[in-house]
């Protein structure tokens, strides 16, 4: 039996399948993994042995009156996903600082609003205990994460837990003892989600864990950088040490400015870090969604109505600081190559629904598709790996696969329970 025939039999065996709305529908739950001896982050299912890299944004402090608290709402999250093309949203909850969760319960309401919005957009969400002293907050941090599990489910594919934002100048052993306790509490609730663990010196020294790593296998060691202060040639070796040990690293926070969240924007250093992260498949979130009077804040100080601002307001560069413009451009540029995203498709004509009948036909570099109601198309390589997945409403479409590498592909088209398998050749000559 030919390879094509084997895959055809495999595909026809599916009675139903789902389409991707966002990265979570494609990659599934994230897992710490080892690819070729190097620590990486993988997905699940078809991506269980495939390194996954995500790029996104971190909200700022949730603390009441800290400017960034105004952005913990669906309007902001929708704009970050739809306009800024963020694949992951980090949601920090401040605790002991002024206006934090310790004294102001509204922090929790804000955090839950942002998390719910991220789930609805089918992107990943980091639930972040945003503390510099979490080792002294074990009981309340444990209670918080247990509540998050009860609220969002034990194994919600969207959710990542960050249990210690930025430890100060304390030893890795102190952090590890805290982490062991929190991780045990999370796992005892049946949650197997990826957990991010901060490292010494404001999460700049993941290598301090070398030789004394956590026993839990689904953790990543956190690295934070502020490009004007943390230079690649000084700090990258510590990350490489961890990756070479087969452990995963996650940059849950970075800025293009100095380590106090202020100072001059440093594009050259930031680009060096981008290249390093891309070369090592490291995921990242940029700090911070705020109009605070700091250069790390993405928006200008006059952008004070995030709950009612339009998508156009969020993506208008005149509303962004220099750092915000730089990060926005990077995310938009990356969106075109993010593996989970489908190719752009547009109806070539729109006819009344009653006038259409379902049909699909292959042509060079793509397919022609006529949809009466709804359709789902999934594209596979000849090894059975899924490379594209997208959906259509009624209409007539010309769908190009020309952005894929040259070769033969199989398209599985579903019109409800009706299925059709097409063989498509991609030849860019």
C-alpha cells in the first residue's frame, strides 16, 4: 500500500474533527520536553514531540490605582489577540504591594476578567503570582492557585501557572523549597499544567538551578530580561546551561528598556535576544500593557480609556510608546510565520446559501471550495502531520497552499458529516 493510500485510510476513519480557532486548538496543552537533548516546550497530541514557540504580551500589575489595572478586561485582551496578534497573555496578580490582592479583593475580579477573555480567544494564558517575596506567601499563594484550578478546571489546555514572578537575591534552594510545596498542591488537585518557576536575582539566573533541578517534569525555569541592562553575551550562557541539561526555559517577561522598567529603548539588544530566543525555541511575553509613566509601558500616558477604546485605537502607533511600537511590529511580522495560523482565505464570490452546493476540487498549489453552510479543511503532510487547519462559512473560495514548502499534501474537507479527501501538489515554479 502506498504512503498516500495509508494516510487516506487513516483520514477516512475519522467520523468528526474540530477546527482551530487559535493556538490552543492546534498545539493543545503545553509540556516541558526534551528535543535532541535540549530543553524545549512541546504541545500535545500531534505536537507532543514538536517544539512550540509562543510570542505574546504581559499585562501589568493588577494592583488598584497602578494604571495597568485599567487594562484587565475583555476589550484589551481582544485587541492584543486580534490586533497585536498575541498568542499568549500573561495575567499577573499583585499581592502584598499597595493596592494588591492582600488588601483589595477587586484584584481577583480583574484577573478573572482577563483570564476569561483569553480563554474565549483560544490563546494561552499565564496565571502569574506576581510577587518578589512569594517564599513568604506560601499559604495565600497555595490558596490562590487552588482557587484557579477550581475555577478553570484541573487540566485546562489554555492555562499555565507561574508560581513566583521574580525572586530577589535569595538562594535557589529557598525558591526550590517554596516551589516544591506549591507544585505539590497544584498536582494534588489533578492539574498537570505547565508550571513556570522564577529564578534568583529577579529571574535572571536560571542556571542557579543546575544540578539541583525540580523533580517535577512539567516545569520551565523562568528568565526575564530588560534589553538595555541584560546583555546577551552576559546572560545567555546561563540559559544555555539549563537548555543543555534538557530543561525548559520560558521568558515570561521582558522589556526593551532598562531593568527598572524605564530608560532608553534598546532595539539592537532586543533584536539580539529575539534571535537567541528564536534559535532556541523560547517563548516570551513582553512587559507591560499600561499607560504608566515608564518607557516599558506599551501605551502613551494619554491612552486612558482601554475599556472603551476600539481595536483601531489599540493598533494606532501614535498611541504607543517607542517600545510598544517595536514590540507591536515584531508580533505582526511573526504572525505571518506562526505555524498554527491558517493561510489567509477570502471568498471569491458570495452567493445566496440556497444557491450553493458543497464541493471541493484540487488545483495546483491549493483547492477550490464551495460551501453551502460550513466547512472545515485540515491539511496533512505525507507523514500524517497536520500543517494547516481552518474553517469557512458559506461562500466560494480559492484557498492557496503556496506558503507551504514544495511537495505533496492531503487536504481533508468536512461539510458536517460529509467528507472529501484531496491530494494537492505545491509547486512554486
